């Protein structure tokens, strides 16, 4: 029985660990050691490591923050953008139009008719491109440039009741040459 073997191995390993602790406890304090030089070296390493971590932390924060898709938080709407009204209700998304052409910039103007929902827009590879809250009485806009043709999915990202998992709609993007990835800009207003 595999559980019995695992139990035995665990007991043996625990006994070994306890044995090591007992051995160290018994032998500790038998001889006095001068820790001075060791300490000086260790503190030097620690100081160096501290600054390496600080510099790395600042660099990583700046680099990863620059890439956040918040360019349109001022409400700028790209010229020629396709506006799509999205209304979320238990448990479906109603769209004013459900298609666009590849490379179109689409502004999803998102609201809800009953409770809060969360609109997530997924590309044909089910990669999340962007999301925004769908709230009764508010219109939040989500601006995405849809580069890849195919069937995009609109999913609900906020639990909204028993059929939340089935709250899914398609958005078709018809072919247009070039590019495979989406440029993401996101904005919200009315919140
Ligand atoms: Cu939901």
C-alpha cells in the first residue's frame, strides 16, 4: 500500500531531522568560536545584496508599469473607432453590433441592466485582451484595437448568479491583412 510506504519514509526522514537538531543542540556551546571575521564578511554580502534588490526592484517596477494599457484613461477615443454598446444582464451580453474588421479600433461602451457584471474580451486564442466593469447606471469604455481576424469571446468576469459561467457572447472580426496581436488601450468614464 503506497500510503503505508509514504508514512514510513516520512517518519524516517522526520527522525533524521530531529536527530540532526539533537546532535547540534548537544554539541552547541562546547567550544567558543570568534564570529567577528565571519560576521564582517556576512554583513558586507548582506549590504551588497540589499542594494542589488533595491535597484532590481525599482527597474522591474518601472519597466513593467510602462507597459500597462492605461493610455486612454483620459477618455481619448481613437479617430474612426467603432463604437459598440454592450449591455450585460443575467445572463447574456446584448451588443449593438457583433462584428468589426481586423485592425479596427473598437470602443466597447459597457453597462449593465440588473447587477454588476465584468466584461472580459478574449481574442480567438482565448487570450484576455482587456476587461472592464459592467455596472447599472454607469458606462465604462474599453478601447481595443482588434488586429487578428476570428471569433472573439465576451465573457463575464464577475460572479453574477447561477448561470454566470454561461454568460458568453461572440464578436466576429473579419479578415484584414497583417499583424497578429492587439494593441490595448483602456479607458473608463462615468465611474
Ligand atoms: Cu457573471
